[in-house]
């Protein structure tokens, strides 16, 4: 007689050990994948930021051809020298105008938008045709300029700046600020003083009002650096606030016979990079950034 083999009604299932093994492998793979994805994301952002700098470079050359020189970057507001109208703000005005409709040819870089006599508003709320005809640019397309009002970035201007509505060009590393806005950090702009020949951190002007003997003046954006990191409650100053760090990190590593900065004949553009802090290893510049911590 043939035996009849009965099929078991029980279904096969994974054991606890098998499940834990698979889960462990998945966790390990995710642990390996996440850093790689972050590196790819940072690299893509860096390329995007460098492309933005190339656009600003081209716009500054157009401006220089039009006005026979690059825009100034001095820290002070010509209307009220006790207040700051820094390099980052002057860059944005030159590229876009204070109202983003173009740079007025009579501008003397006053934060209040008046002419040198203080009698005519160069950037009125509703500009007429004559006013617009006196404009040049915008030298950057509005869609890619990434311009934000300083008050959108910083909730406390600490009495340093006159007007929270002053625009700055921001980098591509956007984050949620305490103000509730999502912006990048301002692009710092320093114009070279080609009549100077020093790059000496031991020979510094005591204030923006003091004569500068260096090719670059660290004061140009110093008070913006003082405002700190606008996404943090404790908004301490940036590392680049230290003038010695500014001069060390803008010193050309290719010239060894003398202390000379990068781009000694033009200007420096600087983004705070992925971490949002100026003066750290991931900063992006329009030159080859060789970070020096000490």
C-alpha cells in the first residue's frame, strides 16, 4: 500500500534572526549612502554657487565698462557715516539698483537713496519715465539675482544699519531664518584699492573712518559679520570677523616673495558656504580658497 504524504498546512516564515540580519544590512547600506548623498548635494550646490559668481563677474565687467571702474565696497553710508552701508549692499545697488529696477547714474551709494545733495530721491516708490531713463541695468537678471532685503535675513540689525529694506545678493545655500524667511547668506564684496600694495594683518585701520594702507580693507563687511548667524538664537559673530583670519585666507598661496592677496587688481566675492558661517573651510570664493584655520 502506498503511503499518502500529507502536505503541512503551516506556511514558511522568516525567523527573527533572519529579519534582524536583513534590517542590519539595510541600516548599514543607508549609513553608507547618506554621506555620499550629502557630498553629492554639497558638490551640486558648490557648482551652482560658482555659476552665480560667474554671472556676477560678467555683470561687474559690464558695470566697469559703463562707469570706468568697479563699484566701491567701503563700509560707511555716505549720508550718515556713523551707520553702515556695507560692501554687500553696495554690490547689490550697483548690480540691481536699490529698488531692483536698475542703478541710477547719479548714485553716491547712500542708503536713503538720495543724490549727493540730499535733495532728490533717486529710487522713488513710483519712478517716472525720466527716472527710469537715468538707470543702467539691472546688470543681473532679477530671476537669478537672489536679492533679499537685509530685514528678511536678520531680525535684529543691532542699530548698525539705517534701513532694513536695503537689498543684498544672497548665495544659494538657503535656510529658514529666525525672521520666518528662507534665504541664503549675503554675498560679501570687497573692492581692491589698487593704489595700495600691502596685505598686512599687523597694519590695520582702527575703524572704517581710519586710513587703510592695505589693498583690501577688512572693514568693508565687518559690521555685517557682527550680526552673526541669523538662523540661530545666539547670533555670535562669524569666524571671518577676526581680521587676521580675513587676511590669512585672502592671501595668495602662489606668491611667496611678498604678502599679496588674490585678485589684487579687482575684487573679492565670498559666500559663507554650506555651513552658513563666513571664515570656515567650506566658504566659496571667486578665487582658489585655501583655508587657513590658524
